[in-house]
C-alpha cells in the first residue's frame, strides 16, 4: 500500500522517512534492551507496526521473527537490509495468521495510531499461544505536563502528530489491556525519576509486558 498518497501518509513520510527519524526508532537503545530481556531466545516473534525494522532487528538473534506493517516500502527496507521476514498487514483487519501461532507479539508505539485498538488487541490475543507474551510501548496523555499545557491554553503534546488517534491515560490503558491479558510489568520510559515513582502522574511513555491466560 502506498500510504504517502494520503494526507496522513504524507505526514508519516515527511516525519518518519525523510525527517530526522530516518532509519531509527524512538528510544531505540532503551527499548531494545528491555524488550530483548523480556523476549529471551528460542521464540516465534511477531512485531506488528515495526516499520522498517530499526527496532525489530534487535530481536533476531536466537528467534524466528516476522515483521508486519502496512508500509510496503518500509518492509522492503527491512527485508533487504536486515534479512527480516516481512508481511503486509492492516491492523484494522483480522490478522493473516493462524490462532495460537506466536510466542511473542510486539506493538511498539503503535496502538495510539489505531482507530479500533480493542479489535487489534483481540486479534493479538488470538494469534498468541497460551502463556505467550504481549509487549510494547505507548505514549501517554493527561499526565501533569499535559494538564499544565492545557491550563496554559496549549494543545496536548501528542496532538502535534495527526497520526495519533488515541490519547491514553495510564489507568485507562491498563484497564483496556486487562480485558485481554494479565499485565505483569509496566516500565516508565519517559518522564524522569518522578515517573518511576509516580507513573500515573508523570509518565509520558510506558513499556508493558502482558501474558495471555485462559
């Protein structure tokens, strides 16, 4: 799919492909270390929305990894440069995978871009094996910094990206996850030391690790 022909796609191309985030992933060093520790080795891994594989490539050692994304140009880059197995996937439709087929599913900075995140979560649960883990990260809204922005008459900082369709609060997001998985760990990625102690108030981005139970 040529997403650059849509208004949102044009923004995506300018911001993620031609801009200063070319071939790099948000907080790549931090997230690769954390996610690799959660994934381990000997796993079948599905990375949904992993774009050009900048983060996905770190999970290849000792695992079988499939990268799914709607951006065919990004997938071609991942396949050519990192030898990642890729497949075109629309996250607003049923996933093209058998049920109970993956040990790990990753969605890193993806759920906030989806119009129907609960549908996608139900599909993630379906393709995960029992005891499989769902990991990822999302930006949060309505933390104290955002509230201060609004009081000053400014927009939420996430509103500057038109590809963000969801503005999750900390408790709201964890409540949504609980409908599909058991959340085992949440790590504040952004927001400083205060976010580590009081994530509901200060965390601006979090990573999560969940488990599929019966």
